[in-house]
C-alpha cells in the first residue's frame, strides 16, 4: 500500500497547561511498522505528547492523525487503532489477571470466541502463565509491568503507545520485553518512551529526543550520533617520543587533532585521545604512521559514542538555546 | 451503548467479590432490623394510627444518608486516584458509558439492599398472622418510593464522586448534597422569608421538590407523574453533570 497514510502523523502540536508550555510545536511522522523511541528528561513533554496521541487529552493546537484518522475529530476510530500503556501502569488492584484481560478484551471489542485463545497467546508471549489466576494487587512490580504490556497488545492494534514500559524490570525481564517489542517490528507501529538509553538504541528504528516541549533531535541512532557529536574519536596507548606527533597526525588526516594526553603509566605508555571531523575509518593508516615513526603502540580503538552521549549533548544544547531568548515563537 | 453491559457486569462482579459490600450490607440490615424492632415494640405497647410499613419507610432518609455515600463515593474517585480511568477511556468506550455503567451497578446494589428488608415484613406476616399489620398499600408504595427516589440519590452520589479523586471528600460531598436535598428542602419550606409575595414562585418550587411530601403521596398510593418527572429529570441532570465532571477533570488534569 504505497498510498496508505503514515501510522502516526503529528504536525505543529502545541499543548498548554494553564500557561505552561508542555509541548511546543512538535512535528514528526512515523511509517507503519516502525518503532520510535521517545527520549527526553523528566517534564520534557513525553507523556503529554503520548496522551494527546491516544486522544485522552485534547491538544491546544496542531494536528495529530493515527493511520489517517484525525484524533480530534474521530476519537472513536483512533481508540480502536491504538493500544496504550500509561505512565506508572495503572491497574485495578482487586482483579485476577485473566479476568482483567477478559474485561479489557471485551472493551476493546475482541469477539467473544477469539478472546480466550488470544488471552492465552498474550499470556504466553509475556510469560504470565504462572500468574494468570493471581490477584493483580498482589503481583510484583515486574509482573504488573508485563500485565500492562500484554494488555496494550491484547487487541493487536496497528499502533502501540507505551510510556516507560521497562521501568522497574530486572535485566532478564527487560530482555523479554525487548524481544517482544522487536517481534512487533513490521507488523505494528510502536512508540515507546524510556530513560534507559541502551534499551531504546537496541529496539528502536528511530529516536526522537525532546526537551522543554521541543524536538531537539530525531533520526536513527547512528544519524543522531553523527549529527549531534559530529565527529569520531580514537584512543591510542602509545610509548615513545611524542614531540613529532602533531605532524604525523596531519599526514593521516588534516582534521585529526590530539584532544587529550594522559600521564604515562609505569611502563611508559600514555593514552592519547584523538578527534577528527572525518567519518572514514582511520585506524589502519594511523597505526602504520605511528609504527613507522618508531612509536610503540599497545592499543588503538575507535570510541563508540553511546546514545547516552547523544542524549546528554542534545538536551544540553537545547538548554543553551533556550537560555538566551526565552520567548522565540 | 454496546459497552454498557460489559462495564455493568464488570462493576457488579467487582462489588460481589469485594468484602466491603458484604460488610456494608450486613451493617445496613442490622441497622434496619433495629429500627424495625423498635417499631414493633411501640406497636405492641399501644395501638398506632399508621401501619408499620408506613413508619418504617418514613425513616428512609437515615439509611440513605450513610448508605448512598458509601456505595457511590468509590466509583469514579477511585478510578481517577489509581489512574485506571486513563486506560479505561483510551479504549473505544465513551465517558457516558463509563458513568452509566457505574451508576447502574450502584443502583442495583442499592435496590438489592432495600429489597432484603422485605424479609422483615415477611417474618411479621408469618408470625403475627394478622393481615392488619401487613397493609400491602403502604408497603408497595414505600418500596416504589425507595426505588424511584434511589435513582436520584445514587445519581447525586455518582456526581459527587466525579468531582474529587479522594473518596472521603466525595463521600462527605455526597452526604452534604443529600442532606441539602432531603432536609434542606424541609427547612426552606418552613422558613418565614419565603412567605413574601415576590418569592411565591420559589416557594412553589420548593414545595414541588419536597421529598417527604413525595413519600407521603407514594405511601398513600398516589403516584403522581409530576413527582416521577421530578426524579427522572433530576437524575438525568445529575448524570449529565457527572459526565461533564469526568471530562472537565480530563481537560484540566
């Protein structure tokens, strides 16, 4: 379906809470089957944006459409297309897990005949079979979280919106959730918000970083790294005479600079941090030049900036931007 | 309305598995039992003018004041406090269906509790074996009055619950509103300043809304459509306000 509308389309979304700008002119599109990671410090407007996407909160201005249905004018159609897990995952305390799924399935208009098998399937997927007859209020945090996740995919909606799904899970459970979300890739469009950055990096096709209600960066994790950090860096452990080093580096690549030099360790090796604006792999030429100059090289590695660095850089940069003119639009 | 029955059966099921329902029901029956015993004792001492059913239902406001807040204070306030209203309203369910489902469940429980008091009259009938004690007119009229006025009382409770996320606040609010409705109307009617010429229409309105007057009519077998209209229309109004209350809280959450 080449002419099908995108799964999620948000343009110039603004949300005001009693004079406070929670979301300020956010625009993005998400194709069907993509997984979007929503990043931002606390209070950046992540949850507000998600609530507007679900139709739970009205937007102050802007346009939001899910699979071509505008949220503002067709909330009922939109609610049939989404599975939503809110922040802090609210669940009724005094229901059994299977009862809860049955109730939610009926509300989500799953036909009675299909509901039983579908509940079994979802319980199996989220590893909840053992607790299906337990009372939700007595479950541990990890189980509750998985009940919330399972509930959001129960009706197999084309769009799934999860607000911090992996909060409070142990590493093993995070792995299960990650596999679960990855298994939805291609079939369902997923938006997840999280503070756990490696999590987002591993599962998401695209990342959207917002701060103070604005989009500060978006793209694939690799794009973001390049765009925000703008350079690669190398670390080398070298021993020998370092006076000729700047000249040697210029031979390898004109933009290669020595950023930092550590104190020599007992064996006489110093750790050098080199930065470059170039994107090509410089490991091999660098190694050759250093060896030819008679330096002893013990280690050379290209540093991989994590999404965490990108996130910190992006949000810091937007704070700087915001600090000079407080009212831009 | 296709989700109404799903929500109603869910709410009823939640009421049936919750111990607080049974505690409330037991307390209610013990309380009403004491009242009934008191009435019977006074009848055994001296002959009375009215039938026991008449006196019994005359005290309808006592259980209403404590039962209705207890039954309804939880329904919307709890959903909001836990945040489950968010998951509820992001399914294809309308606010109207949610409010009506909770209202209907609370009303069913209210009716069930009152109908349990029918047992008292059955025992009286069984052992007194005197038809005079069981005047079926006031008895049916009394139950009809309880059923019709309950529509409004429960709706007021649901409305109070939609205003607060704190159950205690919702309960006290409900109690205050019911008090103003039932006792306040009586005070207003007796007050002197309403006798002025200018306020005649207000006085007429207050008289129209006298819940004790409605009760007297019902037990005498007079089912006035104006009174039925009063209860039905004010119930609808209270429910519309509850729906607006829930939605207004969403806009300003």
